[in-house]
C-alpha cells in the first residue's frame, strides 16, 4: 500500500459540492454526502430558494457579529449556490478564521449552522468560506486525488491518503469517482478518517 500526503493548507490557501454517486464515507456533515438517501428522503429535505437565502442571511448576521467581537474587517456576502445557502467572507488578515488545514473554518461553519437551526428549527447545509479557502483547497485536493489515482493504476495497489476533514474527503471522492479504473472509500474515525484509493481493473 502506498502512502501519500496532501499539501498543507498554508502553502496555498483555498467542499460542498455535488454528492458522489458511490462514496463510502460517513462524513458527519449533512452537506458532504447523501449517497444512501432514497429519492423520497431527498424530497423531504428540499427547501425553497427563499428559505435557503434566509438561512444564508441568518448565518451572515451571526458571522458579522463574530467579526465585530474579534475586531476583524471583512466583506460578507450571502447567497444560494448549487441549492444550498452560502456565506463568503472576504478581507485582509483573516487567516486566523481559517486555521490550520481549515479547522477553524469548519468550527465556525458549524456554529453558523447552529445559529440557523436555532432560528429556523431546520438543519442547514450552509457552506461558509473565508478568503476563497475552499475553492483553492479543492484545487489542491484535485491534484492529490489525481496523483493517487495514477499511483494506484501504475502499481496496482491501494493508495492510502493522510487523514482529512469531511470537506477534504468529499473533494477527493468527487475527483476519483469521475475517473475510470479506480474507486475510493473511507476508513477510520474522526479526526483520523482517511481515504483509500483502489484500482478496480
């Protein structure tokens, strides 16, 4: 089995994304995957666009309050993208809101989702991004996934990636599932849950 590593987020700061069709990953995040959901389950979860925008507004107000407390300056945009509420924060010197490998960002996202839930009573698939971290991280992880696929095909053995967050695993699964001759699955428990890329031919 081959071991590879993802580039550290600090090297190039950048989740979620369409659901993979054949992912074996329990991410612990409602937004990362729903491969096992039935169509009827998905229908029950359907939320109108106006309600999704309301969720993004609630989250944006919450994040704005946090920025005021921390005395950070940032422009906050609330929107609906790919059928999910989203809040983007852009500004200088916001690295502390991202944290190492996006850990702080993930925590802030969960707090924002909780703020939405407390006001609406509905679990939210809200996506929070700071300074384009997630977009840049997706690019890095796409390269990691492609490299793992090449190694798996070349050596004919499984490639074991380093532990990743739910967002990171989702990004890798999406790339691997779009390629032929390989499959990906997750193993382990948080925070050491990781992806295994296996050749299928």
